[in-house]
């Protein structure tokens, strides 16, 4: 259910006189932080959509990740869709839009942590081992094979630990940023003339 406030009675300004021009300029300056927030959210949503496609393609090429690879692509795709929808609400001055943006980042962080944790656990249970293309040369490699296995396990641990840290600090930091934009959105709604808000809710730019 949409949380957009009820429509504001729209009154077209009589002319673009000095007072109207001043109101438009003041609104434009007041909306600077909101425009920056929308740009950040658009970049984030677009990046998630790109990684969703890449994750799906990688899973189709290499099935070693099993269902978890598809799950990751689905997670990124769904959060990207929700992010774009929240951005639309934000640009239409929905006061609840920042909460939706925050929730999206929490969902993404939880999903990434779960994915990384599961892959870390699954690969630890599998015991590492040589890459498939080196298996035929295992006897020839001798002790070096164990070193290669150890390096592979270390790389796996670093990869998934990094993913968990990125989820905590990256998505957590972005969620905090969106949360701090709520006060600017509410201030904009309170301080901006009704006719400008109505124009923007009808599709006009911030």
C-alpha cells in the first residue's frame, strides 16, 4: 500500500514573477541533498542489477556453486528492483521512501552474510583440494600440492570474510546514509510551497 500523502490542492502561480522565481530557486537549493541521495540510490540499484546478471551468467557457466549461485543472483535482482521502486517514491516526496531504502540495505546485508557464510561452510566441509585442472598432476607436484591446497583454502576464507565485512560496513553505512536523509525530506515537504510539491509529485524533477 502506498504511503504517499494525500494530493495537495494545486494552484498554478499567476506568473513567473520575482516571488515565484525565488520560491523555485529556494526549492532547488533545498532539494540538493535529496538529488544527491537519489543519485546514490540509482547508482547502487544499477550496480546491483549488473551484478545480478553477472552472477546468473557465472552460475550458468560454472555450476560448482549449485543453487546458492542462483540464490545470490535472485537476491541482487530483487533488491535492485525494490531499490528502483523506492527511488521513484523518494522523488515523488513519499516521506516513507527513506525507510524503504534502509530496509532494502538490511535485506541485502542479511542475504550476503547468509550466502557467504553458507559458501564458506560448504567449501570448508568439502576440504578444499587441488583445482580440477591440476588433479592429473597431483603425484608429480608432491608436497607442492598441499601448499596449493592451503593457498586455495586461504583465498576462499579471505573472499567470503571480505564479503561479510562489505555487507556489514558497506550496506550498513549506506543504510545509515539513507536514514539521515529522512530529516531532509521531511524538512523539504514542510518548507516547500504546495504548488511546487504538487508539480514534482506529478513527475517534475526535484
